[in-house]
C-alpha cells in the first residue's frame, strides 16, 4: 500500500490507488494494484495529485476520497449493511 497526505493535514493519509481511481474515474475500487504501477502513476501524474491536495482543492478531494473509501468497502464486502 502506498499513501499520500496533504501538507495541511499530515496525519490523514489516503491510498494512492483511490487517488488514481479518482483521477482516472475508475469504478472497480477493490482490485489489487502493484506497487510499481502506483509509483509509475505518481511519477506521471504528480502535478495532478499535488493540485488535488493543495489548500484550495483539499477539502473537496478529501470528501471525494472518503466517498470512494466507502464504496470500496462495499465492493470488498457486498453483504455489509449500508447504513449511510
């Protein structure tokens, strides 16, 4: 697992696979990502990732990533009861 955070909120980390899913509008959120492919993604999309985590965009990005985290849980565990 490879994570990134915002300078403004350094203790709140997000999975790079979800950041990639956000940028590339992926819908399959529970697939396994190879570490090499995530590093390659970061190298290629660093400016885009930085823009998502800058002070102007961070709150919106955080909300979207939290929604993707929630969706991923239910993709991984479809029998869980959705309460929100």
